[in-house]
C-alpha cells in the first residue's frame, strides 16, 4: 500500500455542482470549486467518533 505523504486533489460533481476534495496526511477538505472555505475534518476526529466532530460537521455544511 502507498503511504499518503502529500496532498492529493480530485474534482467531483454532486448534483451539478463541482467540488474539490483534498486529501492529506492530516485529514480531508471538501470545497466548492473556486472557493477556499469548506468542510475540513481531521482523521483523528473521524476515527474517534467524537460527538463534537458531528456538531462541527453540521455547522460547516451549513456554511457551504
């Protein structure tokens, strides 16, 4: 398996809207194409199942 050592970016379309998914060793970020702000989640928060992460995710989705 290849170790993730630097950022990896991919474009995806969801319901006719383009997004950029950036995956890096610290976590991932989903933003609308051409924008800087988006949803950011660290891997440690994702695997811990932390309730605060769920609250932060809902808040960040509302900001899109």
